[in-house]
């Protein structure tokens, strides 16, 4: 019954994503939609929890490419994933429960109003118990922007302490800067990013901190030039989630997470996940300035895995599918191994074991390259080598150019296997 209730609740909010009925804001982060309705019972503290008569409400800000308004419609990676979640649960009933606000208002609404979901939200330790979480839906990195005509030399966190840095109120940037040792008196919080950029132009702050992609997007809207500011420092990357008000039932959050995992990890008939198609739609193919994996690491992992298969095929396959280190590196999710048989069927996958047993013959990457067929063909003909394709980094947003190193080996069961691992290609 709990699962049925969860699916009915999802159905009631689906049209909110597909047909939000909003108007394009005059400036970044202008609210879209009506004022938040007063919850049943008069306050967020006394409203009924999910599974009762009240439906979920989704609140967000403009934060491209994850969620933003264009030509009067809300769209983005996080929005399309929501649509996919609803479709996955086969819901056809709809209600108007989708809202775009300035970040501070969206954040406070999700904290105070039952059955409210905030996205896309950085999952910080200090926020952990404030919400229930589903995700990740991607990752983001905060950066420090400075004026092109007065670029400071920032070589480390200590250099930031000399400046006044602007942030959006309640944004994760404030906590990240304080974790680097900045004094709160040097962090200036503004209600929205448009005000932040204007204050920077007026000289009220020395620099400002915001998400990399969204920062350039809003800079273009406010100044007319996306490159008006220069990136002078990069903070750590953090995962983004859907944050549910804590009074949301666990069954609702669990059903949501299950549907999201399916979109992220289960390929369609062509061999590509819905998550990859959504990210590709909004971001295209990217490269990395500092790839997380080296060719030497990949070759070592492939050779190690091949040797383990030669000694104990059954045991090694079990360990790979369990995600044991080093088959899936405990410190670097981008480094993992997978194994095909000679019929292009996956027999072991350290990062996504649900693919085990799936035949990948003829299936492609997002650009249409049948890279698994090419790996198998070349392994049988040449024994070892490299094949290029396009893929995502586990639990990060973006589709990247990747190159797979492969090796043909014979297991202890006398069957032939193709061991593979890959590197993400650097920007030229």
C-alpha cells in the first residue's frame, strides 16, 4: 500500500514538470507561479505527511543547466530527470505543484513546508539531517569569479582571506568558503545572483563565488557577456540531490530513488541510459582539464584483473560485481574495470553490476559508436589496445570523451574474457 501511495503522489505532480504554466522571469531568479499555498492545518509544522491528502510540491531556482526558465518553460537536467521519474512510475494524473523562486526562498520553503522537495541541492554535512535525500543527479563545482581588469593572484585558500567574497544567501558556497578558513565577516550574502553580480560591478565586493556553468550563464544575462568575469579559483566538487522535507514518508523517497537509479544506470535498447541522453542534450560532450585517471593506472588495473581471472575466474567475477577495491577504486570512482565474454555479454561490472549478463552486441554510446563490438573484435584480433568512445563519469554530471584499454585473457575456467578499463581524455 505504501508503494501505491507513493506512485499516486508522483502522478499528481507530473504535469507540474511537463506543463508548469509559468512565465519567463524579467531577471534571474524571479519567482515563477503563484505564492506557496498555506498547507493544510495552517502551518508547515502541522500539515499532514506524505501518504495523506496533500501532494508533493517541488521548489527550485534558476540554476542552469540543471533547472532554469527559458521562453516561459522550466527545463534542465534536473527537470528532465523528474519527468523521467514520473514516466517510470506510469503516472497519468497531474497537478500544478512546480515552483521557481530565488534560492533563499526555495530553501526556506523546503525546510518549513511538509511534502516539499528542493532541487538541485548540494548535500553538505551540515545539511544532512535537515532533509531526506534522493540522488545524486549530478555534481557541480563552485568557482571564484573576479573582474577581468583586476585579477588577483590566488594560489591557495589562504589568499582568499584577504578579500570580500559575495555569495547567494543559503547557497553552499558560504559553507565551502568557511571550511577553507575564511572569516564569515568577509563573506557577503545577497538574495540572488543578479544582485550579487551588480554589487560586484559596483565595487562592493572583490570577488564572488557560485557554480561554474550557472555563473557564466547569469553573467551573460546580467552583463551581456558570459566571459565578463574570470575564474580565478576552483573549490571542491559536490554532488547534487533532490532534498525532501523531513516529514516526507520514507516510502515516497525510496520509490523516487529507485526510479532515479533506473534512469541513471539501466540502458535502453540502444545501450544508452536515459541519464546520459538528458545530460548530452544540455551539455554535449565535454573534456577534462585534469582527468581523474591516468593511462598507467588503467593498464595496471586491466593487467591485475586479467591475472586474477586466470587464477580464479568465479571468485574474481564475484569480487568485481561486489565493487571490491581495486576493481572499483575506493578513492576514485572514475577508476573501475568491466569484463566481456567473446559474445559481447557483460560478465562483470565493478561500477554498475546490474548490467551483468546483458548482451551489448550492436549497442552504442550516445554518439552511435558500437564501442563494445569494436573492443571485442580488436581484442580477438590483436590481444590488447585502445578504443575511443563517449561516456559519463560515475556520479558526476557530463558526458566525456573516453578511451578504453582492453586485454584478452583466458580464465581458470578455460574461457576467453576481455578485461577493460578507461581513461577520460584531457582537453587539448
